[in-house]
C-alpha cells in the first residue's frame, strides 16, 4: 500500500539550516548535511531543501551543497529557492537533486512549469505555494517567501500549475507556519480534491495528532521543520503514532 | 568491477551514478555500444516518455546493444518498461525481453492519484536480486504506467491493482521502483545486482 510521507524540510541560509516563525525571526538549526543524514537514518521518506533567501538576494542554491547531500543520503530530495530557468534545474539535477521546487518565478512566468516538465518530466517539478487566508475566507498566493501578496486564489494557481505540468504541490499555510497549532486542513483538502497529483501539507505541525489529522484526510504527505530540528518529535515516534492509528507509513 | 550506465535522453541518471559511488562502485555513463557490451554489469535507467526514448535508442543502435547483452543488466523504471513487449504510452513497441505489457494506471477507475509517487511495499520476492530483502519492504516509486504480472515477475506491488515491481529473464532484470532512492533496502538491491 502506498504510504503517507513524512518530509523534514531544511530551510537553508548561507549554507546553514535555519528556522523562523511565520517566515521571520530566523534561528540557526545546524549543518544541513548532518541533519539530512540523521533524518534519513531515522526513516524520513523524503527531504526538502529550500534556499529561503535565494529569491530576494538573487542567489542560486549552491550546487555544491546539493552534491554533498546527494553523496550522503539514499532517499529522494527536492531542492528549491531562486530557481528560474531550465539551466538552473539542470545544474541542480547534475549535482544530484531528484526534484526541484519552484515558487515565485513560476508564478511570475508560468511557462517555466511547462518548460521544466517538458525538459525533465513532471515527476521532477514540485510547485510550492505559500498561501494565507484573507478576510473573504479565501486563500491567496503569496510570493518572495511570503513578503508579497497577490490577488490570485491558491486553488486557481494550484490547478493551473498542475495543468502546466507540476507533478506535486507543496502547500504552505503562512498562517500556520511555525505556529505548531496544526496544519491548514481546509485548504489542503480543497487543493487535494482539485488536483490529481500529491499534495504535501506544510506549516503548523507541532504534535503527532496534527500529522494524524491532516494525513487521515486528503494530504498525501506532511512536511515539518523545527519540530524535527529541535527534537520535539522524532520521526520514528511520529511514525509509530501514525501506524497505531492506521495511517499507512513506511 | 566495470559498471556502465546506458546514456540516453531519459531523465536524471545522476542519482544512479551517485548511488553507485555511495556503495564504493564507480561507473561509466556512456552510449558507446562497444563500451556497454564490454562492461561487467549494465544499468539501464530512465525516467521519461517511452516513444521518444525508444526512438533515441534505435537511432544509436542501443536497442540492439541492450538485447545483445550477456552480462547482468538492470533496467530501472522506464528502463524496465522499455524491456517489455509494448507500452500504452504513445503506443510504443518495446524491446520484448519481458513478456509483459506496459499499461496506464486508470486514475478514474482506480480512484487514485497518478502517477504513483512514494513508498510502496514489494512482495513475492525471488531471485538473488532480492537476497536478504524482507517481504513487504518499502521501495520508492514514481510512475504513471505499470508492467502487468506474469511468469517473469519476481516482485509484486499493489496500487489499485497488482503489477510487476520487478521482472527477470536470464541475465536481464528490471525494477519499477528506484533502488537508488529506496533507502537501505534499495542500496541492498543494488549491491545484490553488483554481486550477481
């Protein structure tokens, strides 16, 4: 049976893992290569590395860091941050990444998704969407690491992204990110019902019950960062918890 | 040990190369038939679309090269599918090493998301490729098409329906999942292939 995936996320800044709350107040959380190895040994199903400063500071994710990671881990990993061209992706795949995630650049130039899926296959292209609920009750797309709002609804962008060739959606609720108050169940379910590709829920996982809550509904995977980095929940304990509640996990 | 990875226009083979490095085995990525046929082991990886991959193989005589291999050869993902009889993906005639057909997951009928992405269990394991691998071990899959099951099936998986997770005929092996990304189980399977 296909399992639900648990995905630790490593936000990278200047080669270090960092973690903030609601996308600000960054704290150092360690060496990404060491953390990647630990999570792999503990049974993480996949890893995501996001160079969170790349878009704003016009930097490219360091291919050399990706290459070091690839030599240490034997599970799939996704790299994102500042990716804007087929050439950027080729560099990262050649360094050993399995998938790439695109966010702001894809929103500003949606053809990027078509180009990437045509060049490397949909399985390679993760569309990351940062979203926030507005007073009208709808969820909207945010760009540049949550700094720039748009008037495009999250659900519309997700559907268009998949139509253009995105193979997975990484959906981060900015309202929940870092809050440890649980995932955004409503928008995760909505997006998952509208697209026929896996949806990774992100933002808000604080205790095992939160993971159960989102994975027992329509999320295909759940992503979290600080609770793993700061050892609040271990991956084996989380998986045992989920297994006991009949969620299929590896 | 001289391992070659068949180079063609299908997807990201870097991860296979790095997986071999992690196991201390070096490899050569090449589309030169002579180098391929003089290797100890051949890996035929691939992610992508079947018909363009087959056309590319034919243009470079790599179809005949693969069929001429006498040494152990491991097809991975699309590589395995291209070794079947035929693929529904753009109605592609394949190499015919395995007597199975490659079919599309019927997402609507199966009520499943496609492609299948993630970890699924493999069972009914046989041949030395799975030596020391427990029944129902989890492997990492990414695919929208699957090979049917038959006498050459040496591992089975279920995603809505049961299908071949691995196939075997003489020196030819194929796996639908990605051993290079299937954690320690995957490393074990690659090591088993190296040890064949």
